[in-house]
C-alpha cells in the first residue's frame, strides 16, 4: 500500500484521495481489492516462526485483518495524525477495546458525563463488575480535582453526544498526562477531519466509522488510533478480545473516505441553515449546535475545530406525547432512527436527564436530535416547519 505518512503541507482532501491504495500493485485498478481470509499461509517453517516471535506483527490470521483492513487502518492513522490504527467491528467495540486495554481491577476511570449512552452502560455494569470505578465529570469543568492516584484513563467526547458541549480537549489531555493517565477521545463527531486529536496531546482516538466515514448507513465499523507510546497496548487488547472488522466493510469505509470532505462540507452548510432557521421558531427553546454562540464551549470549538457536521439538537417547549407524535410521525424527510452520518436526514427525540449524572439539565421540554443529510436545505426546513406547526397546534 502507499505510504501512510502525510506529506508536509498537503491538504487533507488531497491525502484522502490517495492514501491507502496502490493501483500499480493491483493491475492498475484504482481501488484496492477486497481480500477475504481466515487462513493465511506461511511458505516456510522459518516464516512461521518469525511471525510468531514478532511483538508487532503477531500471527498472520484473518482475525487480525487482511490487506483491505490494513489499507483502511493506514488511511485513518494518516487522517487522524496518529501512529497506527486498528479497525474494529463497531464503534462501540473500538471504545470497549480501548478502555479494556488500559484498565485493570482497582483502577479509576474519569468519564465525561455527555458520553455516548452505551459507553455509560459498559462502565456502570461491565467495568464495575471487573472492579474498575468510574467517576463522571462535567465536560465544561476542570478535571484536575477529580484525578486520583489510581486514575488510569481520562475519557473525552467532544462535542458531547446529544447535547454537544465542547470540551477543552488539549487541557484535559495535558491534565491526564501530568497524572500519568491515558487520554482516550471519542472523535466520531469530527470524522477525523475537523479536529486533530494527536496535535492536542490525546493518546488514543476512536471513531465510529459507521457514521461519516462510511457515510451511507450500511456498515458497522470502528477504528482505534493511538500514538506510538500506546499503540502496542491497544493492538494486544484487540488481539485478545478478537473484534475483527470485515473486509467488505473496510472497503466501503475506504470508499467513504474519498468523498468525506465534500460530504461533510455539505452536511455542515445544510445543518447551519436549518439550525439558524429553528433558532427563532416559537416551539424551540434553544438550539444546541457547537457553531452557534449559545452552545457551551463554542469558543473552544472555534479555536480547535475546523468546521461542523450535519448534527445538532433542539430543546422543545413542553408538549404532550400526542403533539410530539403528530410532529414526528408526519415528517417526510427526517425519519426516526438511531445513528447518523449517512446521506439521509434523521430525527430522534430524547431527554438529557436519562443519560447524565454529573451535570443538571433543567429545561422541562424534550429535545430532538437532528441529522441533516444531503437533501436540499429548504426542503428540510419545510419538513421541520410543518412538523413544528403540528407540535404547536391546539389539542
Ligand atoms: C454511534 C456512536 C458510537 C458507536 O458506534 P457504533 O458503530 O454504532 O457501535 C460511538 N460514539 C459515538 C459518538 C457515536 O455516535
């Protein structure tokens, strides 16, 4: 495959068009082939012994990946600016593998209160059962007073899931390092494109490639990227836990990477138009979007991020379940479903109180998370305005 390193000064768009493929090693074909494998043969006894001895390469076997997997891993490592990447079967598998790589019984984990919901369940049940204590922290607060001698991992997600509070990633990563803890960032929101986690001092960055990297709502995939000091530990945990990514899925993620910058720019533009329109709507209390000054951490977002995506939330005025159903059931373009990052628009209602313990949420009404897809912005606004009219109608 081509060199995994980014040439000095090369723009990310250029990198993404060329990384992770080597046409003339594959009959001149532009895209890399999909290699399927469980068994991978060794030509000689010496080759077998050599591979089994190497701490870096390990056993050649399909679970570790095929050249299709390695092409994706090389591309994501270059995109994120990390040392190496490891593909996993889902974003959640990437997160749990990264956490288990560093945590042992008796260790303490600092977890951001706005973490992706299933991560909270993993901490509160499985990690707790393993004797690992979790403290949730306010994404807007300094973590230093919460660090303990046994704190081994500081976990960040910025902007946070559902409500999009923007953390000072560099500051938290520095505090973690000063306390000899590893910082792990869920970098899914940025798609690896809008934030440079390793330049900010993060040790491990994970992404649900399921979202924008794949971009077409048809693949589950995660990627862990680490700096050089922490990569081997993650590699070993991944080998022990066995969460392999499928080669067809890696191929689709590589294909998604080629168009990621243009898709993301369009998602951003559309979401900003929709968010600005909703700001003044009588049924909307507040819009939660990192690019709007009303979002907690907006100044940090302006400093650290190079853009936004298609995702944001709105806080609604209190309304009955019947009115909410009238709004949501009648939407024609924003369909209800979990996940985001695909070409189509999505909506999901939520109550932030259900998924936070370190911070208070005082707005009485429900929230909607909106993902603006690649449809026309005016069509999306019309769909939402008709829905909000149903929400606000008497009866
Ligand atoms: C979706 C998501 C995940 C989990 O990814 P899956 O591929 O769905 O397992 C993790 N973090 C964030 C922020 C997500 O939105």
